[in-house]
């Protein structure tokens, strides 16, 4: 278990800027991620907090709670608690509903209970591809390509370091290569929520749409199987995670 502060600076990119940055430094690793999010009537999202379980091909699933501390432009500080989930079957789909006191490790559960949340519901998931890049002058940048629930794609560059000088230096590197990059003021979970709500708004049904209601129930049932397949595919394909 890791408990500490995360200081991150994020920039929002377009696809052209993403590819430009990707070619400007050495790629150390590329990792496919599946982030599964939980909340309780958006209580966490409304507080700019995040609770997720992240699946990657070559590691145990990891549960992470992020709580906001400060936010200044593109840079924000979060309290972060990370716990590796010790399970032999990494393709197990997380339960739809979690009892915070019973199902979560003590440190995670304690922090979430302080927010007045006793139960968490799985609100969905999204895929992310992360490139870890090393810059010749020192430091590393994470490039993320994230697919949101509405099918749109977000590109971001992220700096994580406890050293303010590293943030300044790498920010200059990003902006010198992509002058049109903008400070990213939303977390991935906030972006997820916005996209998920847009999808739900399009799927609002009238009370007499019986056939469509039945179809929706079938789709919801299929989504459970779909998530299982996505996890299995992630781990099956991920053994060959590319490195450059």
C-alpha cells in the first residue's frame, strides 16, 4: 500500500500535438489500461475525488483513491492511496456494489467513509493507452490517449514529480513542442462523468417504449459480459506490451 501526495501537471493536447510530442522524446514503455470507476450519486466526482480499480496486462489490479488538496492552473496536488488487489484471477469483474467498510482495505475505507459514503456503485469504465517518455534533459512525461464512454478521444501530457523545477522544465519542453497545448483542468474521472451523462441523456426513454426498455435490459446484461471480455482481451494481448 502506498499513501502519499501526488503533484501533477497536465496539458490537454489534440491528436497532432500528441503525435508530435510522442516523436520528440524516447518512449520507454507503452501500457494499455482499463480504469473501472465507482461513486455514490457522484459524491466523489462533485468533490473532485476519484476511486478506481485499474487493470493492466503485467501487474495486479490496483485500487486508487485520489483526494484533492490544491489546484493551481495546470498543476494540482492530490492525496493518493494505492492498494494492489491480491487476487489469483485478474480477470474477475469488480462487483457492481461495494460495501466500503467490508469490501475495501481499512485505509481506503476510512477515507471514503469520511466523505459520508458507505456504499459505492460501479459507474462504468474506460480505456487508456499510456506512453512513458524520457526527455534528454531529464525527467519523464506520460502521454495518455483515453477513450471516453461517448466514443470521443482525449489526449493529455502529464508530469508527476515532487520537484517544482522538474514541472517547470518539462512544461517548457511540452509547450516548446506543442505551443497550443492547454492546461488540463479536469481529471479523467470528471471527463468520464461528463461523457457518461451525455450518453445517458441520449438514451432517455419514454414510459411507453416497452420494446426499447426490454432492449436496454438486454444491452445492460450484455455489458457485463462485454466488460469481462475486455478484461480478458486486455490481459491476453497485453503480454506483448510494446516498448521502444
